């Protein structure tokens, strides 16, 4: 089952973990790769995690009732005048490990998301760091990713690797 779309459109989705995502299309990638003796499978679909609402709630100890619904509404209001799009993939690949999960991600850039986080921080009196924007390409099971929401996650859960697919995205 795919992720349902939000904002009365067909561009942005929300996951079961309350993560607002931007689906992206990638083609002609190897079906599996090996990184540090770990066989990883290509994911069946790809997205950029834009706003990981549950992680924001947890990391900031937010007790505000209906915070998730408010953030989704704020996001929909924001994208009505500030489209968020994938700008480009960086030549910055990382191998991520957390518990028994292993993934390969490619870092990327999107438009306007920084402005949305400024609004969130101001409206809710928070100090949320701009997220570590990436797309998970491969996972040990071909499905399960690892939340990499800020610089601490990147520092503690990943390490840089050479481009495992042998070409630019």
C-alpha cells in the first residue's frame, strides 16, 4: 500500500510514521549492491523525507495536542505559495547503520524547505535543525530505512562511502 497524498494534491505524501515525503523517481539502478560486506537490496520506491513529525515530537518533547495535524496544515498552507521540489542529488553517498538496519543514502537538495522550518520554529517556539535531506536507495531488506533527521544522526549513524552505483544520479 502506498503512502496517502496530502494537501489535496498528488505530490506530497504522509507515512504511517507521520513523515511528510516527496516521492521521487530513480531508474536503472542495480538491484543489489554490497557495501562493507553487506548485501543491500534496491528499494521499490523512493522519497525525500521532508518533515519527520514523530521525530520532531520525540526529540523536542512536544506535548501540544494535535501537533501532527497542525504541522500538516501548516505544510499545506506553505506549499500553496512555496513549492518544495528536488533540486539535485549530491555526489555524497553514505552507509547508515542503526541496530540491525543497514542502508545506503544519497544526500540531496530541495527548494524552500528551509523557509518552512523557519516558520515551524517561530510558530511553535522550537529550535529544530534543518533536516539532513536524502533519499534512501538501498536497505538490507529492500524496504526499511533509518531516520536521519539532523546532523547528529548523520554524524552518529553514517559514514561516507564512494558512489556505489558507479554513475551520477
